């Protein structure tokens, strides 16, 4: 049977309370289960049991060397419904000192940020299948101009339809 989607990811963190505060206060996740040294959080619109498991390993843990000195996961990518939501999150992430980049990849419009442990994640809006044209299909990495993309696609256009979201 084929794999159909990613159900959850597990992260090792220095301080589970600090990570829970970030994912709940900044990204709107909610705690669905917690115990000493661990928490399970769910994204705002998710139907998964949980989307992230957070396991505390202590303040002495060094930074991730994945991609610099070791193999490992580069980042997780969370999808949002609209460019308006992407823009809102750009402000929230920036206000919290977490935003580290924003890129236009043609088919996706993406923000990049770091959590309290420096683990990178992406927040992306996916161009709906019906709106994919030759410009969007080109593999690019360019600076993200949210105002231009909102004018092109509409701030409230539901992203991912026909791609990651059933039509």
C-alpha cells in the first residue's frame, strides 16, 4: 500500500516548555498531550492525532549539525491555505525574531524560520493546479514579493487545490 502523507514529526529540543510556547504562541498549535519532558502538539487545522512530538534532552545539547557536519533533516514544511495567512505569519515570525528568509519557488511561496533550538521550518502556500502556468512551473528560487503574489493570485485564494488538497 502506498504512503499517502506525513502524519507527524518528532523533534529533540533543549527545553520542551520553551518549544511548546513557541509552537503554540507563534504558530497556533495546540497541546494534545504532555508529560514530563515531552509534549505532543497539533497544527491549527490538522486532523492528525498530533503533528509534532517534542522530547526534551536538556540545556546542554549542542546545535544541530545537519547539513553542515552531519546528515540529518533540513526542515519541515507546513502548508497554509491563503497568501493572506502566509503574510500574517510572516509578520508574527518576524515579530518573534524567528523569520530567516522568504522565497518564491514558482509553485510555492515560502517563508523560512527557526524555532527556539535553531531548527529550521518552512511555511508555504502552494499554487493551485488550475492557476499553474509556465511561469509558476519553472523551477526558481527568487525573493518572495507577497504583494505581487497577492495581486496575481488573490490574498484569499485557497492554495494547494488539485496539488496537495483534493479538488
